[in-house]
């Protein structure tokens, strides 16, 4: 990557974005990062506390839907790239208030893309001088593909079939990114990932919730019968995949990033309880706290990703399996909750 480049990262105070910023600054000492984040409930500046005085890092509080702000940032920093994490992403919240998901995920993505196009291009398929390699990387989800039965995997060719307002808004944003490649010739790449886990994830998500409820001696809530299956991807593996796709991915292409770690929710709860029994033993086994609650509306049965394309074309491979990643994750959260 060229020296003195400036990259806009949106949503960098969130779970995956903050992990990525640390990864990126560690690996590319000469690239400046501007982190634009609205700091909704999911974004925490504490995730980036140690970067406050980093000379190549700058934080801007703001909304990706703010046309004037985004335009001013492009003018000021002359971005050579955008890595776009910012999104409303919690399915339960999208059921309660879908409007904010449509606004942020659809209009916000459009605003970023359109501003980038205006700064980087003279006309369709005509880049301004020196902007030819500028790239827009859109971070998406496997939920756009809908649900799987007991067999099969999501590939880049799987038809979109989103089932929640969240996944529908992400599918819409994916299509807008695609359209800017086909209509304007913009240099875009999209990655669709499976469920991430690891340090700095929001407390409301499944794995932090299980850990927190377990050590607080509360019921550990599991939707339905606990048989819903997800393909779990350790966040640092995801960060390496994003980096590779951003640098080496082919323009206009989509790359699926998955951990090949399919586990159902009940297995995850029991696995975390077993590890806690060893790391923080108490009189009763933690698994006794597992309680089944009413299933979420439209709860997809199974997601699983075929990551063959990114493995074969640009050399990505997951380093962690679920059992190694979950141990690291539990230790991180035990340390976090001890300090609170």
C-alpha cells in the first residue's frame, strides 16, 4: 500500500470496525485512518481508547447519511479508499424499529458511494488523474442469502432472499454498491461474512450474553429449541480477510468470508458453560442456568458460508477454529467484566 494514503473507515467504533482499525494500523504504519462513527449504542470510543494519540488515526463523530459532512471529509482528507462497516446490525432491533435500518444501511451506503464517485471520477468509467486505484470496500453479511436447510452452503452465486428488515436493508446496500460498479465503473468490492465473535463485541449479542448471564448467575436465554445453526468466524480472521479483499480482490467482485465452524446455539451455550466450569468454577454447573425463551419472529434456521473463492483467489484462510477462538473470547470477557 502506498505511503501517505488516507482511508475512510465508517463504523470503526463498533465491534468488527474497531478490531480492524487496530489490525490495519499495526500492519500499515504509513496509512492514515479517519474513523467516522455516529456512536449509536453499538459504537464505543472505549474500543479505541489506546489510539487517541496515534499520529495516523483520527476520529470524527458523525452520521454517514450527512451529505455535507461526508463531502467535507473527502475534500479535507483526499481519501484513496473507503472501508464501510457502519450499519445497524441487530436483527431484534430491526424487527422493533426497521426505519433506522433502512435509513442507515441503504441511504447511508448510497451517500458514501455517491460522494466517493463525485470525488474520484469525472464521468462513468473515467477516473480523475491519480484516482484510478481508489477503492470502495463494502462490508456485508451472509444473512442477505436467507436461510439454509440442513445441507448446502452460501456461495457468491446464491440468490438473495433476505428474511428480516436488517438483512433486507443490507441486501439493498449490496445492490447499490453493485450498481455503481456496473453503471459508473467504480472500483468496488464487497465481502459477505458469517457470524463474527471475539473481543469488543456488543454485550447484547449471543456469545457475550451467554458469558455475562452465566457469571452473574442469571438465566442464559436461548431462542426456541437452540438448534439454529451459524457459521462462526473469529473477528481477527475476518479482519485479515477484509484486508486481503481490499488489497487484492478483483473490482466488482463479491467474496464470502466464513469460518467453516458451524455450531448450533445450544452447543455454544454448553461449550461456554464447560469452559467457565474450568476457568471460574462454582458450586453448580453453569449449564443449569440455560433457559429456553420464545423464538424470534422469522428466525433463520441455518447459515453457512463456502469460502472457497477467497481462499483460492486471494489466499485467505481462517486461523482459528471455534474451540480455540471461543477460549480467547471468554478470557477477554472475563477480564472485561472483572473491571466493571
